[in-house]
C-alpha cells in the first residue's frame, strides 16, 4: 500500500514541476534569444548580467516574460519578471543586471535588475506569457535549462562572458539548439541595453539602406507671394546609420531656387535643431501660376547614399500688389532719389506722433522732410501679419504703449528702379528667419531696432495706427535686440575729422570704442539725445576701411558690435 502512495506523490510532484517549469520543445528560437550573459565578473559571483535579443523581423512584446534560473541539481526559481511596456524591436536588445551586493559592475546600464544570481554551473531560461520556454542556456548537465551540449562554467572573477554567434554588430541570430555551438567566449564583456543601436540580425554584411523622408508644407494651399514652411522628416539610412545628412529641395515650381538647402539647426523656420526634421521657410513667387505644384527633395548622407521626398503645394490666385500711394511705399516715385540713404535719424514713437500730417496727402510725391528721411526707432514688436497687398504689417510699441505701424514690402511688388529694393529684400529675409507671417495677426513680444523711411498713410482703422497716420514704410532693416535698455548703435558717419555715432540708451558720458579701444567722446552738440561725437576719431579710419564700433555707458554696459565701413 505504501509504495503505491509514494508513487502517486512522486507522479504528482512531477506533474506540478512540469506545469510550473516546463521543458523546452526543442524547436529553434524564432523571436527572443539569450544573446550574451555572464554568471560572475570582476567583482565576484554577483557581477552578472543577462542580455536578450530579438532575432525576428517584427517587434516582440516581452512584458511579463520571466527569467528563470536553475542550479546544477535542477532547482528552479524565477529571477525576474520583465516589467510592462517593454517591446523589443527587431535587432534590439534588453539588458538585465544583478543588483545584489558586489553586483553588476559594467558601464552599460541595465534596463531592469534582479536580486538572485545564477550559479556558475547552473542555467538560464526565457519564458513567455504562455509559460513556454523561448530560449535557454546551461553550464552543466544537471541544469534543467540547456540545449544540446552545455557550456563550461566560468569560475574566475574576470570580465568574461558568453555571447551568441555571430556576435557584435552582426547580431546574435545563430540558434541550432546546441549551446556549445551557438555561444562563444568573449575575453571582454560587451553587454548592450535597449538604448543601444539595433543590428540587422543574421547577416554579417547587411544590405545598406538609403535615407528616406516625408515632406510637408504648412500651409499647403497658398497664394503667390505668401509664405509656407516646408519640412522633410528624415529617416536615416541604415547599415551603417546615416551621418552628415543634407536635404536640398527644388523650389523652382514656386519661383525659388532649384537647389535650396533645408536646415535642421533652429534657423530658417526650423523649430528644433537636431531632430532630423529639415525645414525651409519659403516664399511663393509673385509670378507663380495657379495650380498644384510638386516640389522634389533630395536627401543625401556622408555614406554617399541618397533618397527622395515630395512636397505638394496648391497655389491660388495671382498676387495683388497695393495701389494707394504704392510708388511712394516702394520707392518708384519721382522723389525716391531725394531720400538720403546714407543718413539715419534716430527718433522715438512719441516724437513721430507729434508730426503734423499733410492735408491732403499727395498720391505720387513725398512730404518733406519726413518722407525723405530714413529714421531709426526701438520698441517692442507686438503684432504682425501678411497683408492682402503682400506687405508685412508690424506693430511697434514703446514703454508708454504708444504704437506705430511699420511695414516690409514684398520684393515681388517692388519695382526694379527702386533704390530701396535690395534693402527691402534683406529686411524681409531677416524677418522670415524669425517669424512666419500669415494672413492672420500673430502676437510677439520681441524688442527690435527698425530703420526705414517715414510715410504718411490714410487712417482707416489699421491695427497699431499712429494718431497722425505716420508709419515707417518701407522698413529697410530690422534687428532683433536683447532688450530695450542696452545701448544700441543705429548708424555712424564721419564729419570732417570726427566720428558721429547715433543710437539709443547712450546716457551721459557714454564712450565710443573703436575696435575695442576707448575714444575721446562727448555728446554731439547738434543732437545730444541720440548722438555721440568721437573727437578726431574720423582720422583713425581710412577710406574703405571697415571697423567695429561699440558704445559703453558709465555703468560699463556695452552695445553689440556695429560694423562701419568708411566710404571712399
């Protein structure tokens, strides 16, 4: 009677063990394998790790999978349960490390830790959520976990490991169900975690792939002379991974360059530097024909590979340039040559508000002196938009909330005879590097220095209009400042032997610096509020010589560099 009871108990125990710790089917692993491991390291028996590898061509969710260990007597325990949210992509790895005393000492951080080590002559198994052993390796015949001939135990405290063949960048895809054939000894461990570069498994010479990209235009439906942000989201080529990526677009269909570089450095409309989204803020040419346009983009890398992307744009009706006093606004009027472009007069919005508006306003001639003078003002850019007549409408505000309208004309609507044409184009480009103007007003809070020609406009409810209708139109240059309290140089000129420097926030006893050297300076008697006079400094600057000027206040606050070239 007793033997039958003992037999029953033995059978029951075997059934339970087979359920809790199933034996492998012997099939070759097709998804996750143990790719590298060690059971001891330089710090001793707890200095160990287990690296998993996805040798399949599809992502594998390993959340809830178990790492089990066996000793040489066949005792099995669970060492780790992989935490939720871990999906292993093809060719990628997952690293588990021992966190016990004198545990894992490698420099590559683990993705998860475990606290009970693996015996030197034991074994390791990976078990999926269905309780099936996916892969296993053993270091003795007594281990429950092994495939074919087991590996030799490592008993010395050295930085050695076992790695599945072929190993390294070639992946860890060999699985013949024989541990001694599938693993090789490494004299230096090289564990990789989930953040390391993934490999193309199985092939020691994987096929290189070209970089690719997805193009986009925002907005994608625009009119001639409008602006759009063109982007290409680049996926690097692989085997090896692309470096030195360049993106060039053919913008000829919208009146641009046939080889326009795109940028991933935070400029030219690019939002985030280094995110592989290459951008260019483009202006659709005023003469662009209506209809659908396709812009071809070429992506190249330093590995001499290339790919392409396409950007679709729909162009609407032709641009409509302005009409009212348009010649005066853009410099094609008969009086345009009377504007002295070599002299800049610093002023304030408050002073501009005090000027008397002409009545009536002449349609095709300039009101002296204000419409024949280039002025400079500083203030805060508060609002901007792209007007229907293609101008950029910028509202500038001073510290007392007084405002004035300043406008940058579209070069597409500026006649070839205008003496302002080149400066308008440069100012428009400088603005485009910072902002994207659309048909709706956008807000900003940016200190600026504006230079441009005075202009009286008819008041018709414009946002930011001055009480007398005075504007700066067109803007000839725009500079973005750090703040509105630092000294700012707006212009410089030489009168006789003296250097005249005009600008803002100079204060009493401010000094001119010529190439970093302080000069004898006083307030200009002709305009002490806005100008400094460098006595005999003009003699130190040769004709056609370029120098760097700065102004330093009594508080030792200096302006930014101002490049000045003395005329011949």
